[in-house]
């Protein structure tokens, strides 16, 4: 709900502390603007204190010769001089506006700003004055910096000119910066004794922020008339000679530059970037480019150059959770603080044969209470899902080679076993672990292995359906019309069904015939458990994945070592599905099998910075253990286990675990209970009734949901990765409603995720 | 120079502002400690103000019944109540301690702490009280948080209990956190009216920090004797019932936990991590693990569990600049603030067909004034050097395939041309662009192409020498005994020499015979310009690289498109050599040729977080341009162009450019002038005289230096990646000198970098 208007400059004024002259300097700004512009607006969202001292009244009173142009407002007023959260708690009777939610509070400000802006057809300025210091609490108790953040208004910081004020000013600035605020100027009073402005001016110049010093107000005369006259003279001085007018010109320039910058970004980006997965020839015009000015929670604030009226910044729901990396929303203050803490303590420090607390804490929690619990013994760090999978493949293939005593060409000729439709990343090794089909390939892509066509799960016409691939459809039982979703995912229960036997026979037959045909020797089983994401949001029948692992393991001889992998190492690519994306920390309990290697990324760092981990069992690790450097896993990226990423991951895991205990999760899960009080095996934050309705729509072939994922597949004869039909269909919900928000989405061709 | 002693707990006390009760609460802490421990030390590094109010004297006076155990000290005392930097500037006569450098200042504190600690053989506590607020300037003008940071002492923050104090306390905490400080407790006075402690206690509990509230001091009686008695009663109350003793127990526990944690980290890490490029079988004991507690500038602060006396934290020079990622030192505050700013504004936001300011600014500066200047038109983002190279290879191979009209199997069979000893990363595609030799390989590594044995440059016995590979040694002129380093790197000048002709003929002959032999069709030339880093710090004769590019381009037909690549696209892997690692922004001017694709990472983000860019010329970009999604570059990582990394990169480029104008660089460069006043073609921060001396040593085969890189190659019959001999040799300089520092290094087998 960030707002930006061309002819209507808004600045929010924060104080480095209380009593630093915020209202005095804001009055001077308002008075200066009134002398220059057609209209000036002043808003004090919350006022506490004695009514005779109210800031809005002070400003109206001292608006100077042009005071008729000034409109002031106060949204929440309390008559006790304490912090707003306390004032709200203490408020009684007619002050019963009391505690309002942050959302209501910020919405009321946004509405007010929008109303003022649309009233003004000619240039006007607006000042929003906050209360106390930057982190003073608002009504709900959330501090101002966090509460006002969705509005993302450019700010002016009023610094502290007193003893200790250098520190107070810098710290307040840093708190603004930790929330990403634009600081257009720092204002403070001149003080000949402490000279804070002499210190702060070059300090902030180095950081690209202008500091403007003003003469301090004169001592207050005892006589009321003389007091008013003296104040008037002072404001007059500030505006005429005291520096307010040059400051206003700078603020106007900053405002214009910001708009010019935002307006040119689409074109400049089209000329400069080579976007991932984008056919530049299809980016026809500037409007096809999403210009992101800031982001907050689940929303982007995007700039539209072509708006004729209203704000040129609009809210847009991040419909794909930024490629499925987000879990806690954008710009979460706790993640920023975690990043800052690690950066401030270490920067990045090298990792081979070294250790630091963020990496160790992360590794231990992944092994002890995370997805590696009960089977993994080691954590290898890399930079993204793709590199994490390369590491996993190197681990598994080497472990297989060592046990089988393979050398030279035999090692090169190994292949993997997997499912058709899988996706493991874009580096060539990760691509080689996927079937080559369709457009998703490149010059050096050389698919190495065999991939089964998997049976899938979906909701069609309101009912869960297991769809068998052609190779199986004839041999299998027709699916039971009374199945429930909980039954479909009750793998242990289904292991004894006829369908399990059909799967088993089919897999065994296929593997035998592959051996006879002399294909590549299969050395690792690579699966995305439950859902193949980028390949088209394919919900694989979990029974098939379970039987596949069972068959592969049963075919191998019992290993000599205890607790060792059997048949071939099994890799779980949990980059997309892991860490509660599907409503469960790991897919292991549901499938009832542990892998030998697993890979995690995306949510791991809460959508802030790239980091991946590859977990391995001890038996895989042992294949590389010895006294020869040559037999070590000779893989490592420069920023391996960077402290910032590890610390952000630790904070993410903490907050996500907390989220899983939240009311929203508990309520949503309850809707998926197969019978009241019975825990659902799978569930989703999407309402099952909604799914039912959508699945019955004419154009919809099938839907499916699990955890945070909703997949809608359309009836489209031209389905495929390059299809544009979802894009067309989704235009209908993409259109912008200025009273709410639009939706940003990336379709996956055949499968569309919102 | 961070310090940690088992029996000697040190805490540094910061204030959220001036006049918040720092000295009062510190006095209570000292008095409490004195009641419990054998000795207590108090240090006020800088004191300003009237002598009768001096904090150290107040503490000595109010030490209570155990005051004989208390030792106080003040290192710099000024008699004027202003900020220390101003006091130092104003100081005259006997106050002429005046402005000292931060290094001297912090060293004097460290020496004092060490002296106190070694005096104490029995448990003791020490409190270091800072001046004013957290960011109040020290003598040099640098603020306390940055100045004291190398000491990395655990801190106590004294919060502000007044109106506005919630904000002041949180902001001060955030500033501490931005420098990575450990905050063990926040103390403040109880105030029944403003109730800041009621708010701050749960606020910080959520952030894992304990808040302790104390009764505020009573009003000061006018009578001197009564004033002293009242103060005594107050301190007595704080210690006996007011909460000081439980706080001290908590501080002791925190101290013990910190030591226990650090002492267990080596073992736990050995049990948990799978380190990159490490043979775990060779990590024999806990002492082989580098336990990094913090880092600052060029130093790690490492923990040694086996110290019998002295600090268990020791400074260690980061001798490999953390795998060559560092440019500005660890934990640089400007990079932390850049990271925080972007995180606070965006988090990460998705990038396909989108734009945000940090990415756009970075891309434009790389193209307009960075290494892409004059030839590149597009920037593709990825996560590390290896993924950046995968992208480069996909670009080049596709561009070649499209122009040559190759399809299907012909595309798969393409190879690259390069140099033996090159290294482009650890993902399998990047590995495939390197020759397979020695131990650096894996199951799916399938080297695709041909690699020349390159001629190399080094300093032997004080003289620059060009060493030719066996295939050339017979046919080439012996190298001139009078060559200078500047002449060797004057590529334009050398193009007309007989050696250039020899190179040209050899390359042409080899390429022709490769074609006849029917090897893979060569589709891209891939070079690490000037130096092959990880492959062994091989300084390649730049003339050979230049002639190689010239020959490859001359062999291709003139392209139809203007300004298009010719022969085959040329990729410069500048991940290690770029962005001033070699003292130059880019190697392009020296070589006199522009590539068609280049890759940059490592220094790009100043050693903080992973980020890579692949720059491409317009002709390469055009090969993917069209109306079919299938012909786009279908490559992208989840965190592509993450805002945090881009913003850190922007700040890094700004600071590195500034560094190149510094006195240190100018002076170092001057030593490399071939004649006074003549700019050297290549230069190093290492003194040429030092190189000369080392190159003449018995055990040294050759040395070489350029920019920040120093390479020393030893005479070793068993040379190779797996050699341990450099490690043995370097033990001699690794030993710890408690008065200075030790050196952390990673040797490269055949080549050793410091």
C-alpha cells in the first residue's frame, strides 16, 4: 500500500528521540511549503499529550502568511503524555479509539493520504509526523518503523543536537535503514557547544545523506503575546534565511528524481538485463516489466508509469512466493536483523576445516531436529538447489562406484533412476539427472539414466483421483470412487493394496529389462518426494515413490556395513517440497522411508539470500573418508556456509516452526480432518471447499493443494512448458483494483501456480 | 585482538544515550562483583568532564565494604564535558594525549585488559565503561561501536527509562547488532510512569536478550554527607535486594556458556560438517579445526582450547582472503549496512521480467564503467562463479550452434578450447570445460574440448622468466636476459616479436591437426586471463592468450552481423582475476582484446554473500532472442539477482574504486614503475624487492606477484594438488606470537598462496 503521486510530495518525519525539535522543524517545513505550493497537508497519525500543545494546532497556528493553504489532521488523539501504546491502553470513555490493529491503522493513514492527494490537482506537499523516536510504539505496541513500513514513505530524520545526540542520530538512522526506508535528509539544530551537526554532516555525506542544520529556537519568553511573536519571528527566519527553502528544493528534486528513476527503470532494465527463463522477444513493452520499488510481507509495491490518476505505486500479491523461496514474507525485520548480526560479526569467513557458530547451529539443528533427523550424519553447504543437487549426485555416484569397485570409464557411464517430469536445477550436472524432454535442455545436457512415467494424484470434479500412466493403466484396478485424500496419502495402509503389487511388478519388470538392454548402469535413485514442482506441479502418487524405493533397495545385496545404503543411494530433492512448503517439515514420515542424501534450499533462508545444504548419511560420507586428499569430495564454492546465510536460516527455521503452531495453521489443518479430531495426513492452507468448487469448473481439468501449494491445471490441447493459455486465463484476476491489489504470477506452462 | 579468559570475565558497558545511568549501574555491578569475586577491575578508556565527577573515582568511592578489591583505571582523561573527539581536539597542555589513532587506542585497551587478566590468577570480573551513547565518537572521531569492534567484548547495554527511551534503547541495540556484538543483558531503571521496562522486557525476550530493571536512584539530597549516605544506601539496596546478584550470576553463566560453546565447537564440527575440499581422514584432532569466533578487517579471531595462560582468542591473518573473496576486510560496516538496507526494503524479490534498483544499478555500472564497458550489453545474474560459468558456456555454445545451424547430436558433441591448468568451478558443466587431469575430477566429469599447455611467467633468481611448455621449447627463442616485467606484460609491443610468431604457428598447427583428427567441434574459447588461480596460480604468458584469441578469431569467417563474435565466442572467466584482484579492474586493456562473454564473482560482493554475473555481448544475446520461449536461455536460480547481494556489490564496487585511489595503492604502484614517473603495466601490493629476495632463496623455485596476489612455488619433486610440502614449510610462519598474530592459509598443492 505504498503510495507515490507525481504532484503530491509526501515525507514522513521521524525523530532521533523525543523532544529533538520534530514539531518545530515540521512547522517550518509546512510553513515553507505553504509559501511555495498551492496547498500543504499535515498529518499527525497519533497524538498524545495535553490538548493545548497539540502539534496539528501548533502548525495551523504558525502557518505564517499562507496559513490558509494548510490543512492539518490527527487520526488518533490521546490526552496523556506517554507512549501511544500506553495511551491506548489507558484510554477511556470518548478516547475509546483504543487499540486498533496495525492493518486498520495503516489503512486509515493510506486512505487519508490518498484522499488528500486526489483532492490536489496542483502541486502540493504533505508531511506525516510520527511520535517520539523512530522505534516508539504505535497503538498496537508494534514500533513505528515496523508499523509504518508497508506505506514506505520517504523520510526525514530530525537529529538530536544535545549531548549524546551524535549517537542517538546515527542509531536512529541505522534503525531506519534496517527497514529499508529512504532517508532524504537529516535535520537538526545548530549547537555551538556540542557541534553535533559539524560531526554529522561529513559522516552522513559519506553515506549519501544530506544533513541540514538550523538555528535553534530562542528561549521562550514568559509573556504570552511576546511568546507568540517570538515564535513567529523564529519561523519567519527559518523560512526566509534559515535554510528551509533550499531544503524544500532538495526534497522536491529528490521526489522528482525518484519518479524519474522509477519511470525509466522498465526501459533501462529491458536494455540491460538478461532475465532468467525469459524470452526477451516476448517482452514487448515497458508495461511487461514489473518494476519493484519495495516489498513487504506478501506484497510487492510495483510502479506503473502509465497511471493517469492515483498512486503510481500499487500493491501486488507475490503469487509465486518469489519462485517459492518465501515463507515469512518479504523484508521480515527478524531476518534483516539476523543478516546484520552475522555480517557484523563475521562478514563471510572461509569454511574448509573451519567452523563458526551460525553454520554449526544450522547443521546441528538440521541433523537433530530438522529433515536429517534419524538418518543423516553430515551437512555439506553450497549456494543453491542446483549446486546442492550436484553435490548430492557426486556423493551418491562416488558411494556407488566405491562399493562396486568401479574405475575409469565405468564410473563415467553411470546413470540415475528417477521420474519423468522431475527438475533438479539448471547446472548441467543437475540437468543430466533429468530426462531430456521438451524444451528444457541445452547443448551439453546429456540425460543419464532412466525415468518412469509416474502415476499422479489430483482432485477432479471434487474427488481425489489417481491417474495411472499408459504403461500401467491397463494392468491396474480402477480407482475406488470413495477414496479420500487422507487415504491416498496413508502410504503404510496402501502398501498391501493390489495397486502396490501392480506398481512393484511394473518397476521390477522395467528394471530387469533395462539391465538386459544394457543401458547405463543405474547408481542413484533421485526423487522429488510427493510433488515435482518446476516440472509442472505434478503430485506423484506417494505409493509409487515408496514402492520404487523399496524395490530398488530390495534388489541390492545386504551391505556389509551396518545402516548402510542398499541397492543404490536414494537422493531426496526437497528443495521445493521441504521445510513446510507442503505443510510438513519433511516428507520422510509420510513416505515411511529415509533417503541416503537429501537437498534443501529455497525456504531454508526465508527468501532472503541463496544457501543450500546437502545432507548425507554416514555410509555415504564414509565412501570419501580416508587418508588421500584425492578421495575427498573436492567440491566447494567460495562463499560456502557464508555466515549471513546460515544465521538467516537459523532465524527462518525458528520462525517457521513458530508459524506451524499458529492459529492460522491450526484452523486450516482442522478443515482437512478426515473426521473431527483426527489429524489429517495431508492438509493445505487452501480451503478444501474452495478446491472442490474450482475442480468442478468447466475449464479446469484438475486441481490439487498441499501445504501452501495450490495447483490448477486447465483443459488445454496445447499444454506444455511453452503454453501461454494460463497467462491468458489469469489476466482476468490480474487486473488492478485500486482498493485492494493485483496478483503477480509466473505460470508453468502446463501447470499454473498462483 | 579479541580477548577471552576463563577466570576473568570482561563486559563492555554501552549506553542507549548519555545520562541513562551507565555509571550508576556499572558501579552497582562493580560493587556486586567485589562482594563475590577476589578482584574487580574497572576501565574507563576515555573520560571527559569535570574531574570531581570522574566515573572511576565515583566507583572507587562507592565500592562498598569490599572496595579494596576494586582497581580502577582511565586511559585518556579530558576535563571538558563534550564528546571525546571534540575534547581531544580542544585539549591543550598536559591534556596533550590528544588524538591517537584507533589502532593505538584499541591496542592500549587490549594491553591493559591483558595485564589485568594475567595479574589475576583467581576469578575476577572486569567492566569497561564506554562514553555517551553507543555511537558517540572516540578520540579519532570513529564512533565507539566501530572503534572497539576488534576487541569484540561481550556487552551490556544500559537502556533509557525516560520518555522516548523505548526507541533509544531499541535503536542502540540495533546498532550494536549491526556490528555483531554479543549483547548479554539490557539494564534500565524502573519508571512507574513511562513503564519502558514493561515494554522492553517481552520485546527483547522474543529476541533472546534479558532485560533487567532496577529501582531508580533516589533524589539527591542537598547536604553532602546525607548525599553520600543516601548513595551508599541505594547501592547497598541494588546489590542486596535490587537484582544485581542474580544478574551477575547470569553474566557468569553466559561467560561460561560462551567458553563451553567455543571449546566444544571443534569436536562438534568434526562430527557434523562435511567440509568442502577437505579429506576428513586427515583432520586428526580438534586442533586441526579453525574455530572462528568473529572476524574483523583482515583478521579472524580464533579460539584455542588448549591455551594454558593468556587469552584463548587469538588473531589470525586471513592469508587467503577467505578463498579470494575478500577485498575490504571482514565485517566491513558499510557492507553490513548495504545488506541491511536491501534486506529491509525488499528481502529478495523475484527477478524474471522484473526489476529493482540494486540489480539495475549494479548491471548498469558493470556495463558502463565496469569490466563490461565497451563490449558487453547484457548482465545475467547467478549465484557463484561456477553457476556463472555454466551460464557463460550455455550462452557461447548456443550462439555457436545457432550460427552454424547445428541440431541434435551435433550440439551435444561440441567442445571448448582452453588452457591446461584452468579451473572454472565445481558444478559438472564448469568442470567439463576443463581438462581432466590429476585428482580434480568426479564420476560425471567428461572433459569436452582441447587444452593447450601454456607458456608461463615467473620471477626466478630475481629475474622475470617466460617458461615455454615442452611442445614449444625447442622451436622458440631463448628468453631475453634483460626483460622487465613491464615489457612481458606489454602485449601490444610483443605482438611483433619472433615468439609471437612461434605461438601463432603452434596454435594454428595444433588447431588444424585437431580438425583432421576429428575431435569434438570447438565452439568456445574459455580463458582465465593472466592467471589460472585454483589450478595452481599459473601466470600465463599474456602474449600467448592474446595470440590464441587472435588466431581463433582470424580462423572464423567474417560474421554477417556487425560487431559480432568471430570464429567462436570467447569467454573470460574473471571470477578470480577480476575487479582489482590483480591490481586492474579488468584484464581487457592489458590483453588488448574484448571477450564475448565474461564472468565475475568473488570480490564482486566484497566477501559477504554469494553472487555472480555473466556479461554478454549483444551478438551472443541475439542468439537467444525471438518469439519462441523454447529458444530463450532457460536458466535461473531461485535467488537470482537477490537484492541484498546486488546492494552489497554496489557498495563494494564503490569502496574498491575508492581504495584504488588510496595512498597505499599509489605508493605500492610507484615501487613498480619501470622508470620514475612511468606507469607500470602490472604492479603489486607486494614489494618488488621482497619478491627478488624470496625468488633467490634456496628452496624456492619461482615467485610471482600481481595486484594482491603473491605466489611462491617451492622446489618439490612431489608437487601436485595433493602435495603437503607447502603446509610443512609454512608451519614455520604459522606459529602464534601472542604479541602479534598467526597466519591462516590454505595451500594449493603445487602452488601456495599466502
